[in-house]
C-alpha cells in the first residue's frame, strides 16, 4: 500500500469537506502540488432575493474569499500560510472545515473556557464569566506572526488571566467556537511530556 502525504489525504476528502461546508455557505477547492504542499481556495455562497415576474426567488452566487498555502507536516497535519504569515501550524486534517468556517466568521466566534484543577475544576465558562475572575490579559503576539515567526496561537492573544491558573492553553475548536483550557500548575506538572 502506497503511503499518502497529508495533502494527498486532504485532496481525497475534498468532497466530504464540501458537504460540511456547503450547509455553512462556503466551499473549498484543494490543489495538490505533488510535494506535500498545495493550496486551499475558499469561496463563500451568497443568497439574494429576486422578484421574477411576481415570484420571489433566491439566487445563489459564489464570491472568492482567499487562497491559502498548505504544507503537510505529519501524516494527518498541515500548516496553513498566507503570504509570509503562518496562520495555523499543525492543524489536524479533520479540523480544517471547522477552522475555515471560524476564519470566515471571525467576528462571531465565541470563546469557551474549561478549567482543570483548582477552585473551578470541571467548570466550563463563557468569556463574560471568566472576565469577572480576570486580573489581566495575555500578550498580543500578532506582530511576530506577521513576520513569519512561530509563537502561541492567535486565539491565545488578549485572553483573560485567572489567579491560581496558568495562562490559557488551546483545547479545540468547533463551528463558531474556540475552547481554551486553564490548568493549575499542579495539573500541568502531572501531564507526561
């Protein structure tokens, strides 16, 4: 059995990705360059109401959004770049449709915060709830990413800091949601390297 690169695997699942994307008003086109690199072109669907001879009709058009470069970095992970900026490093293939949806709807993304250990162990809170506990914010490292540097994920910029917990860590994403995790130092120390 021939080994397939991450980009080849992604291209094979383009149809399945578009089934999930279409119900969320976008589609993707994946180009495989053959060397575990390629691109993802994103199109957004727009629905317009039109009155055609006394009948209300919906017409759907497509609008080009952007083309992103992809590079396979492991069997099931890719890095995504736009120009010189690393937008995502090590994204699992099964999360790409969710990632693109969240990128398209960036202004409407909600953050959820999961607590492990300490006073709030097992609780999941909204941003408003966590902000009431906050004593400051994490640093914004956009300037490093824009120069092609690697640093914390952009979702971790300007996030609330909570007494008794380390800075938030990325947990996972869903459509319209980003989950961050707060751990105590004790919990963090028990996780194997």
